[in-house]
């Protein structure tokens, strides 16, 4: 089975503010994780299913951000393979009852994480059929061809449709096990290379209204995308970029 994103993590300087904002937006609840060495870590759940984590912004990092975790069968092997392909490994953690984690940057300097979970329970964080879950993963990169080749070699992702966007270049869909799970494109001028994570919403207009009413900022959208869905790219009140996708009712 192809590797896929299995967890999303928000690192922020205001845990209570983030809990309130995303609770109103998606209906997430936050429960403190009591595992060994967990610190002030909270599990974000949607209707009892784990979607992601919430933790304090690590010291020295400039602003809040979302981090995506790719599930792997063997973390040690995956970390060594990433290093050999030009990735930078920032930290490796072995967390009892959770898993072995590597925090890395790809060869184009975009950060993400990989995890070998210690539980047999299947991740429920990514589900394109359910609101409040991970729905889409978008990579902005300085070198589209090199970035796709890296992730394809590391995690078995394959090319989906290639969508020309004029002066902005191509938008390359990528698949895991034959299902479109995201897209890659060259970083727009003035934007840093990064992953952007989309979460499902039952009504795009309602989601946009909730974002703006609770201190967030909508940067782009709502905008219709192929397939009939609508998207909006936003920043939460603490400054972490994220996006929502859903129907217009």
C-alpha cells in the first residue's frame, strides 16, 4: 500500500485560542494527551475520530504552522532513504505507545514529518468523505519536477492529471493507491515553499463566514475547482495557513 498522510499537527503560540477557533469552524474537540513525555499536547477529534494534534510552538520558530505526517512502515529506513535523496533530517523522536517520528525537510526545503506508528489502529485523519477531516494536500515548491520525483520515490505516489495554469505553470495532481490526494505546483512569487493542508467543510460559504467572524483571514476564495467543489485558503488568528474545501449550498 502506498504511503499517505496519516496525521496533521498544529504548532501554535495560543493553544486556547486555536481550540476555540477550530472548534467553531470544524466542531473539533481537544483532549489533552496523557502519554509519556507528551507535555502540553492535545488530540483534536471530529465526532470521536482523531484528526490531528495541537501543541505549543517550538522555541525559536517564528510563527504557527500546520505539519503533515506521512505514515511509513519502517521509520529508520524511511529516514535514511530521505537523507540519501537530499532531505535534511531535523529531529528523530521515539515516543512510547505512539511511534517513531522523523521531522524532515525535502530537497527543496519544505518541512514535513514521517511516522511509524506503534498501534495497529488505522489512521482516521484523512477522509475525503467526511467534514472536519484532512481532504487535500497541496505542495508549493521551487522545483516541481524534482519535488514530484522525490515524493514518488520515497512514498510511491503516482501522477494524476496535469492541469496547465498559464503563467503559473502546471498543477500536478498526485495519487496514493490510485486516489487523488493532492496537488503540486511551483511556488507563486512572494510565497515561501510549503505544504498547505485542506480540511473538509459541509458548506464553503458558512466556513468562510466562520473564519472571518472568529479572527481568521481568508486569503483566496471561495473559488470553484474541477469536480464541483469549492475551496478557500485562509490563515487562522494565530497566523497558521490552512485551507477548507466543500460544496456551495
